[in-house]
C-alpha cells in the first residue's frame, strides 16, 4: 500500500531527526507522520493504528517492516 510505504519513510525520518535533537527537523518530520496517519484507510491494520495513536513510532516502524 502506497500510504504505508510513505508512512514508513516518514517514521524513519522522524526517528533519525530525533537522534539529532534538531527541533526544526523533528517538527517537520512529526507533521509528516501525523499527516499520513490521518490518510490511513479505514482498513489499515489495527495494530499499526494502535502504535501511531500512542506515538510508539519505533514500534510502528518495526510493524511496517515485518508486514
């Protein structure tokens, strides 16, 4: 699914930005993750929605990598 591919890239970018502690990069990456989260279709995996709702972004990324 295209949105999940984009979400994977956005989550990876967010986690990389978090490691740099650059507030501008973190904010931009987080906005992208939240934007994509809103675009997830109704039939998106419940586990993925769970991780995103709780901002467990590392777990969400790992979920996307294993599915």
